[in-house]
C-alpha cells in the first residue's frame, strides 16, 4: 500500500467546509411552507449534488452510479437512508440553532452513521494540498455522505464557537452559520427573506394606518 504523501494515487476525500452539512440539510427548501421544495428525488440527484459540492467518496460513488439501472431496489434503499440521515442532521442543527439539547435518538443515529463512514486516519497529498485517505468501502449511505457526516460532527464539536442559526422566515427555515460581528443575524439571505419580511412589516403598518 502506498505511503501517505507518496506519488501513487490514493482515493481521498477533501476536508469538508463547516457549512456542508447545513447545505445538505437545505436541499429540502421552504420546510415551513405547505409545499417544501425537494432538490433530491433519487440516488442520481444525490450523487450529482455531492459531485457539484466537490465531495465524492471514491470508489463507492462510481459503484453506486450504476445501481439505479442494475439494482433499483438497493439504490432506492440507499437513497432512503441518505434522506433519513439528512433529516437527522437537520434536527441536530435545529437543536443547536435553538439552544436545545439534541434528541438522544438523533445523536445515536449520527454517531452510528459516523462509525460506518470511512475513518479519518491519515492524510494524502491532493494537488497542492492534502486530503483524507479514503478506505475502499462498498456503497452505503454513510460512505457516500462521509464528508457531510464529518462536517456535522465537526460542527457539533465546535458548537461553542460556531453560531448555527435557522432563518427567521417561518416558511423558509434554512440553516446557516452566523458569522456577523454582532451575532444577531436572522435571515438566510437579507436580499430574499430579509427584504420579504421588511416588505410584510411595511404592508402591515400601512394597512394599520388606513
């Protein structure tokens, strides 16, 4: 087996940004509305999302890409497990955002998925930087979502220093990290939900003055 840092190509997973797990939770948008918007409809959508995010756990992703045609039932089960993990991560982050304790069942489910994900045991060179070596593992939801799970675990571990917020728009409820100096950011996007809230307040004041 090539040593870490050697010239031979070793499958690797880039260190995920702290927002990756929030981005994954946000693939279901407008959670508080009567018609939430789902960005992921099947396993190919999940693989495409991971690829666009720059986090593909090879070779498991390559193997899973052929499952919808060759093993449709297995593909459906894997996708259902991935969505279940998304909702677990979302609930954990909602708890952080509200200052509540994470439910024991969600904490256990996240830890079980982390235990089934590739371990972060050594680094390899990745272009001009470094990445985590990826052990060969068969396709499974925790394997494909390894960078998302790592991001969620790191976010929980650093929750005392990172401010996780939920959009104050009751129909939106997107998750984000508040990096503002004041620490009182309320909206996922001021140009969208923030301005919409301002317009609604202005409308109510105008109506009340009539």
